[in-house]
C-alpha cells in the first residue's frame, strides 16, 4: 500500500494502529484503494517550522538564567544571563526539567572561580552556564563524538571520553546529567575528581548517595552531593 501511495503522489505517510495515514496536496484518483475502504478528511495547512519554534519559548530559569533558542528576539530581562541553545542538536536542551534543575543547582552551589567538569556535555548548555557564572575553568567530556563536535562550537576544553580520564582533585564541582545507572557507575570517579557533585537525569535512584540538596520537578530529580 505504501508503494501505491507514493506512486500516486503522497507527500508523506504515517503508520498508525490498523492502517496508514497518507497526505496529499490534491486528492488523486484513488479507485485502486477502494478495496482498502479508505476514509478521507481535510486537514489544516500547518507551518511545522513555526510550530516547532513555538514549542521552545524563551524561558526564565532559577534566579539568573534566561534560556532562548537562536531565533528568539525576546528582550533579555534585567539581571538575567542569556543562554542560547539550539533544540535537537545534542542531548541537554534547557527545556527538560533535569537541565533546569542542574542550572538552578549551579546557581546555588558553584562559586566564582570554581573549576567545573561537565560529564556528558551534550549541547554544552551547563558548561556555558558555569562560565557565565564565573567559573575559572570548565571542561566538558562525552562518549558521543557528535556531541563533542557540537559542544566545541561554544567551548574550548571538550574531549571524547569520561571522568575516568581526569586526575584526582582536578575540579571543585562536577555535573553529570545522564541517568541513575550511569551516575552510579561513575560515582567513585566523580568523588575522586571533585568535592561537589550535581547529579541528575533520573526519576528515581534507589541507591542514591546522601544529598545536601534534593531538587524535584515534574517527577524528575537532581541531587547535590558533597
């Protein structure tokens, strides 16, 4: 059926339970499909680019940050720091609750001059935030090479790999916004390289270490561990 629909000029096909939904700019002669008992409906012409942009509005986070997509022309509110992130380029868009909580935790627990390690750097948003808050040094790492390429567009010190490549005591604060399982695996090394940890990316972590601060948003959690 898909092949026949493409032959008849469909502009797109969506698989749904029980059948296919095919889109046409102009309805062709579909007599060949009579045996399939097709149903017809007119749908509005949607500007998908604009709908995507509307899905990522400018957003105030915590006390200091103002997150915007690159197309935003919103005026920066007084006293806030503009963070520009392109949605979808890599993991770590600021519109996810975990990223928002990590930004709030950075505000509260990072001191100007701190050295910061961003494990699983993704889009680089948390590293950018640390630099904006006055970190003296920020290093990002990720096991995904594509994420490292993207993060290097805004950061100088990014490498392919993980926290096991970092020397002991090299940082004041480390961030890992990944998952409970990976945070648990990395915890010994994270504690080895930094004195304060910001851990997120999970809804639950049964074996979570004792936290000096626990943030929660929309069912997701963020832990600050000393």
